[in-house]
C-alpha cells in the first residue's frame, strides 16, 4: 500500500519541481509539458491506486470463530493495531487519490468549460445555417454544431494540458470525465469494500452496472457513435455478468436446474463479442485515419 500510494506522489512532486525549474529558466513550454505529465499520471493511477486504498478497509468476518481478516491478505487481522494503522493511513490516502483526483479533474474542467464547449464561431455558424436551409432533422443540426465546436476547441492551445480529459466527449458534455471517474470509482474501488464475497457485494455491483448502462444509453456522450455503442455493450455485458454471479451465489441456478456451464458459455461469448467489436472499431478507425493522409 505504501509503495502504490507514495510512488506516484513522489513522481508527481519530481515533475512539479522540474516544471518550476523550467519556468524559472524561461522555458514555459517545458514547464507546461511537465504539468501535462503530472495530470496524465493522475489519470492513469486513479483507478488502480484507489482500489488498493479501499482494499485496506475490506475485511472478511464470515468465519464461525468470529475472526475478521483483511480480504486482500488473510494473514492480517482486522482486530489488531497494525491493521488500524494501515486503515488510518488509507483514510488519508482516500482524500489524496479518489477524492483529490476527482476534485482536481472537476476543477480543471469547470475552469475551462467555456473553451471546451465554445460558442460557435463564424465558420461553425455558417455551417449550421446551411444545414438549416437544407431542412435536415434537428438531431443532425445539433450533431453538426457539436462537430464545429469540436474543431474549434481543437485549435485552442490553452487546452493542451487538459485535452485528454474531454477530447473523446461531445462539447456539451465537457464535465463527463468527472462523472466517468466517479463511475469507475464505484465499479472498482468502492465495490471491493462492500462485504467481500457476499451477495450484497454482487447486488452493489449489479446496481452500479445498471446505472452505468443507463448513463451511457441516456447521454451517449462520445463524439464517435462507435464509442457509444461499445460503451453500452460493455456495460450490458458487465450487468449480465454480475446478475449471473448473483444468481449463482443465491443457489437459484442449482435449485431451478439451470446449467452453470451454459451461463458461463453465454457470458464468455458476450465478452468475446465486445472484444471483437472493439478491435473491429479500432481497425476501422485506423483505416479512416490512413485514408485522410
């Protein structure tokens, strides 16, 4: 836990120090590059580190003799001062990683919201009026407006360091990465603390997967429709998997004579289809980019 949490902090501090040195030497571009690396580091360690932190609170107390041990390491008892010390440290790290990174991303997106979702410039407005003249459906006009805004914000140099937070989303969903971060936190880190190995944990997983599916289906926040389709399919497979796990844990499958092998095969096929679809979409996107060259 110490290595997983302190490692990224030390790297981030080193990058910030390098940024300060670069700024003092009159190299603002170099300083911006170091800050950009810090933000990307926060993005990549967010889910894995948050999960490790929350695992420090996940104790298994289902033993008949009254024992309570850490679900991630059965050699650690949750009734010792050693565990209490780790839990206290993990509580501090909750404020640094899960809460701190989400607040950081939210603040950055809110600060740049007008640049991420800019008003239409003359070129974009001209395209929109042309589309209106052609009497195209409203959804198509809105889509064209979003594309014009996306092209406009892509040329904004002030957004370079935070571009990875919004580049895949429609301009009107400038805030979506903050929501996505919370969703990832619920699905991964928070889920491990909810009575590990119990039906309650599976029920929580089912609830979060259903909410994820509804979120993607209702908003469809990605610029490319293929990404929306892949996100919805992924959330659907996750929902089916957690629902099947809940059925297995409650002995419904055995009592009603369902085939465990059949359920496993069905879920494996669904998962494989999502992977194949993702690879196919990646190939099509690469082909489209090569055609533009």
